[in-house]
C-alpha cells in the first residue's frame, strides 16, 4: 500500500503540470536533466517515482532502504554526468 501511495504521489508531481499540455506521457519522456532540474522535495518525488516504476516491474513489493539510498546516489551522479540520458535508463544502470 505504501508503494502505491508513493507512486501515485510521485506520478502526480512529476506529470501533473505536463498533463495540461498532453494527457498521455511516457516514462521515456523524462531525461536526467528533467529530474535534476527539480529542486528539494520535487526532485525527491521524481526519484521516488523512478524507483517505484522499477519496484512495480519487479513484481516484488519488498525493497531494501539502504540499497535504494545507494542506488539514488548512483543515479544522481550518473544524471549529473549524463543529463541527456533517459532517466529510466540511468536508474537501470544505477541498479546494476
């Protein structure tokens, strides 16, 4: 249930403003620079959304908080170095 709440909140914060322009978005639309341009809690929500997508795809509702923190750090570093990379691709690499 918590994962669902986090995902819904993250999706709303990440795509809410874009919905006024186009009702349908794809996770492939978001680049690292889009996530990194967010500040404070908006960036945290965007990163949580990306994590949530991967957790949802795994089919396993359990996750390790310490591992998520390490993956977040790797994701941020990768995005800073590769701002034009798709955010989902950067997270996939951070999770390896």
